C-alpha cells in the first residue's frame, strides 16, 4: 500500500480560549492557496487516492476537502487522527491501495516514526522520535509498505514549498 501523511494547511489563530476554539480554527486564505499548489503537485506526480481519512478538527477537514480533488474513493472522519498514534488508527486503515491521512503535529511525525522504525524504542519513547521529522503545515510524507509498526519505508517527504510555482 501507499500511505500519504498530510499535515493540515496553514490555519488562522483560534478565536477565543480552550480546546473547542482550537478545534474550530479554519484555514487561512494563504493556507488554502498554498495547499492548492500541493494538490496540483501531487496530481502532477500521478497521485490518486482510494481513501481519505481526516481528523475531525476544522482545519484538517478543510485541508481534506482540498485534497479530495485526488480522491477516487471515499472520505471518512477518524477521531484517531486528533490524538497520538495508536493501534486503533492502524486497524482503521486498509492494507492495500492509496490512502491519505490528514492530521496534526506532533502526532503525524510520531506516526511516521512508528511506521518506519517500529516499537524498538518502546511506546513511551515513540513521541521523541517524531521530532526527527519536520512535517510543515501542508507537508506530505509518502510511504509504502504494510501499515504496521516498522512495516513501511519512506518514499518521499515533501515540504509544501516544493510545489510552489
């Protein structure tokens, strides 16, 4: 399978305090414009998606809407993408096809490290390994393999700037 880990595009600051205000942050106009360039770049590379899973937070949902131009299958919301990586998230993913996950940092980098390196560091240390990957807002990590700890290889890590024209 091919897996695309996509960090949400640039969002506006929260209006108010607390988790709910953060969850409702929309994309900034600049974030929409820049992420459209990412989508065009992925399309130019021949990327098509069979499944799109997204965090329920507004900025991730809006990013997924832009990414839907590449979607040939279904799109679903997964609460597992708004929390640290877990076996429940892996269970939700198919074992074949092209799948994109739209989520947040530091969770996506932690997931990337877990899928690449497995559990050799132990779950408590896993969060530290994610810091080794810089996944900018609107960035994409492209992986191949089996979606299990240590079962994937990194094909490409794209900062959004790569797709700007």
